[in-house]
C-alpha cells in the first residue's frame, strides 16, 4: 500500500514526512520531542521550536523520511540579518 507524504508548514519552513520510507528509529522524537510528538495529531508541530533546530533535526533523520524546504521569506530575513552595517565617521 502506497502512503502519501505528510506536509507540515509554518512561516519559515516546510517539512515533509514519508511514512513508507521511515525506519522508525525515533531519533526525531527522542531528540526534539516538542516538535515531533507521537501522541498528538498532527504529530509534527513546527511552531514548537525555531526553524534552525528543526532543520538540524531533520538532517539527522537516518532514513531520509523527513525532508525540509526553507520558505523564501525566511531566507530573505536571514540574509538581511547577516549584512554588515556600515558606519561613517563624522
């Protein structure tokens, strides 16, 4: 039986979960339980942590069942934060 990917989004990131790929190592649940919860539906709550922590956890998924994509608006915000401010002497 083919199972469709689950898609979860917030303002900064979209996470997809492919249940037919998951090996159920529970790495996500054990390491970031505020976001990845087995007893609540929907089981992924992207508002429970910041995007960077979620992305790091998704990258630790041993099977590749979890994937992420940053939203364009969050990338632009990150670029703005990184640009240095030039000061001029008067």
